[in-house]
C-alpha cells in the first residue's frame, strides 16, 4: 500500500478544518472535522450500533451479489441465446430507480433486513455481472483452441479457460460492487429502517444535528474504501497474476 | 499413420465470400516419420495442421489417423501452435502439465517428466515462473515441452522455432530429433526455413499458394542421427536446391 492515499485524505481533512475556521462557516451548513468527531464520540455506542447495522446490510447485499452474479455471468456467457434472453431483464432491473422500488419491497416483505439486502443487491450486482461476462467472453480464441485440442468440452472450456481468464475482470466488477453496496444499503435505510447510518443521517438532520449526519457520511465513505481495499487485497493474495492484467480492463 | 486423401478446405469469409485455403491434398505419413512442410505465407500450412488436429472440419476429402476418421481432436495428437499460447495465470510447470491434467491423464510421475523435459529445453529453475516473466523464445520452448509431455503418436508443430534465436533454434532442433527418436511419433513440422526442413525431415512437402496445394514432395537422403555437419553433405544441397527451385519457379510463374 502506497502512502499517497492516506496523505491525500489527511490533507483533505486539514483543508476542510482550516477552511471552516478561516471562513467562519456555521456548523449547521458545514461542520469542521473536529466538531464532527466530538459529536460522534459523545454518543459513540449509538454510532457504533448504527455502523454495525449498516455493515451487516452491506455485507449481506454484497455477498448476495457475488453468489448470484458469478453463476449468472457464466450462464449468460455460455450461449448467445441465453444472453439475449437474460440481458434485457437485467437492464430492466437497472432502469428502475431503487428508491422507488424500496418502499414496494418493504410493503411486500415487511420492514426487516430482507428488503434492505435485496435493494443493496439490486444496486450492486449489475456491474459485477457485466464485468464478469465481458471477462468470460474475452478469453483469447487461441486458448480456447488449445483446450479444444486437449478434448475439452464447453463446460471444461468455461471452467479451465474462461473462468480463470475472467478473474481480473471479475475483481474489477467486485470493486465497483463493493462501493455500490454501501450506496444500496443507505438507499434502503432511507426508505425503511430503524437503525443504520442512513437512518442516523435522516434523524440527525431532522433535529439539525448536522455534525452527526456528517459523521455518518464519513463512516460510510470509510466503509466503502475499506471494502474496496479488502477486495484488492484478496485479489493480490489469491490471484497474484491478476493485478498486472488489470491494466487491460476498461474502467467499469 | 496419417492419411490425407483429396483434402480441401474452404473458409467462408465474414463478407460471405469464400477463401479456398487448401485443395486436393494427398499425403501419407508413416508411423514415426518426420515430414516438414514449407511454403509461402498464406498457402495453408497452419490450416493443414488444424485439419489433422481435428480442430476444424475438412470441406472435402478425408483425413485418417491410424485408420480412423479424424472428426474431433484426438487424445494421441499434440499440437504446438504458431504462437506459444500459454495460460497466463498458470506457472511454467502447470502450463506444461495442463493437457494431461485436462484429459485426466496426469499421474504421479507426470510432474517429474515435465521437470526433466523443461531441463532439457534449458528451462530448469523456471518451473514456478509465470509466462509473462519469460522471453518469447522461452515461452515457445514451454509450449514445445507441453506437446512433448503428452507423448503423442502424432505431433503437429506449426513453426515451433519461429520465435527462437539461431543458436537456440539449432540446439532445440537437435533436442527435438533426439526426443522424436525416443518416442517414434509421426511429426508434421511447418517451417519457413528450407535448411531446417531438410535437416530435420525424412520428406519435405513443398506447398504453393492460392489455392494451397502440394507442389512437390522432396525426400531427404541423409543418414540419421542428423547434425549440422550434414549441411555440407551433397544430399543436403540437392534437397535444398530442389525445394528452392519449386518455390522459385512457382513465384516466377506467378509474377509472369
Ligand atoms: N478461420 C479462418 N477463416 C477464414 N479464412 C481463413 C481462416 N484461417 C485461415 N484462413 C485463410 O486460409 C489461408 C491459409 O491460411 P494459413 O493460416 O493456413 O496460412 P499459413 O500457410 O499457415 O501462413 P503463415 O506461414 O503466414 O502462417 C489464408 O488465405 C487465410 O486467410
Ligand atoms: Mg501459419
């Protein structure tokens, strides 16, 4: 891990703090990091509970995305006919605003964790499917021919050539999905939750406790960054050959 | 034994037009025979190997290996492609053992044999390297080891030494001859080098382009084991001269 990332973040906070003080910006508009910190620390057990609640939704939604997207991508990549049938359905799920979908799901499924996880999944899974399908289909024809020369059937070509070839693409999709899971969880919490950082933001703003709302936003950002970093770390540990191949991936 | 009779191959282009890559190919390769194929670029050499490998179907005629019609890739046929075609995610050792593992034929000594082959190819110590950590010539040598490890009855090699420097090329040629002598595989060996073809082969198939067909088959009357001293042999010159004449005459006829 290079140091430039942390340095950039610390610099950002310092500029923020300095700017707020220098220009005397009122706290309800933009609180300084120090004010955010003191406010959050005052009720830290509550903040921690909300964080854990959101983290649970994020992780469950992200896990659902991974578990469903990868087999789905293999199915789509296995035949043009299946791809032509499934892709339009996926695009439809992406065209529906999740904020509109969330209340419907909550009415149908009850105000519990399930609709929140589903919304998180719906927000996060699509880029993962698209990236994985792209990776599976991008396997070089020479490698497919090599497998065919070794009498590999379609299934073996998929598992032994296409799947490993798709790993860098899949991780590109996983990183996007990790960041989007956080977005999805908050969207769901905005609509129907009695805990979580999204809920904390709403209640704080209702009571003009802007620093607390900002604290929730900062924690969400850190959560997204941490998930992104963990996915990158897993990639480097399990698939060391993959990171260098990343250069070939178009930005998702 | 490989038998090709009246083999033709026509590709349908994307624009609907047809490319006649090969026509009227008749060839019989005895078990354990080494046949080299030379010819201008685009005359269908790679296509011929792909047909024998069972990777693409013939348009006309028939291809048999050991009396059975080639419709699919066979377990006893191994191919060295024109490009190394290594799995970028697997290390050298796993690349070499890949075909046997894929076909479920890997045994306990597979890995030892692979290491021994790699050592012969000058790749000892590179077993755990990834393909991108190797030079182009080293990658091609890995691909050759991969084919040899299968101990095929039919070995198809498409310009396997194309990416090698002259020195490694000569070394690998002799090593290939030695291993071929041990295994007794029938070899179809595509090359652009006339001297390489003569040095290695029992017979040299000379192909001419548009459409690809056999212009001449030149027997090489050099004793085995072969080595580079034989390049001074009159039989070497005779064969090389005849091949050159065929290629040149075709070229001249085309230009006229
Ligand atoms: N898959 C394909 N689809 C369409 N045309 C093809 C295909 N493969 C080969 N051809 C055509 O067949 C002809 C012979 O190609 P081939 O690759 O066999 O030549 P080659 O003798 O191996 O050439 P080189 O020495 O350059 O490797 C060429 O005209 C080529 O355009
Ligand atoms: Mg070729």
